[in-house]
């Protein structure tokens, strides 16, 4: 079973920084896109940023210039460096991976998205 586990969340003051990590594990054949989404209380889940297997990144306007996504393919890990945090950044941050898992040595599963359980980020003074 493929699992995504986020870590690095916590409480930080406005203007502070935080670095989130997400590690994918299991029978993974190949990972395409990896991304970060967030969901604040009473709000819909929204895209924060995405990084392709080649390293190309896309950010939501709210994250552009403040957040940076990076990945370590050898470790099946994606990071989200968050700087200049604002109270409106408070949310549960979820890791997402677009990947193909392997059933065995010969078969792979269909390409699909996997989600982590989320890590809480609270920006407050």
C-alpha cells in the first residue's frame, strides 16, 4: 500500500517560516507530480503548489513569492518551504502525489492520486 506522510507542521508567528515534508512509501513504480494543498476551517481544499518529476513548479497566487516547493526523487520526498507566513495561511496542509504503484514485478496499478493525512499549520501571534 502506498502511503504519504506529512510532517513539519506547527505553530508559528506571522512573518515566520516553516518547512513541511512529505514522504511517499510503498510499492511505487513512478511518481509524476507531487503537490501541496491546504484546507482551512470552513473552506474548500485549495492548491498551494505542484512540482513535476522534472522539477517544474506551479504556485497559487497566494503562495507565489513566499512558498517554495522542492523534491528529492531518490527519497520520494517533496518539501514545502513557507516564508513570510500570514494568519490566512493557517490550514491543514495535505501532500498529494500523482503516481503509479506496482502490484508485483510485472503489473502496475493505474495512475492515480494519493493523499496524506495532513499536517496542521497555525499562524498566530
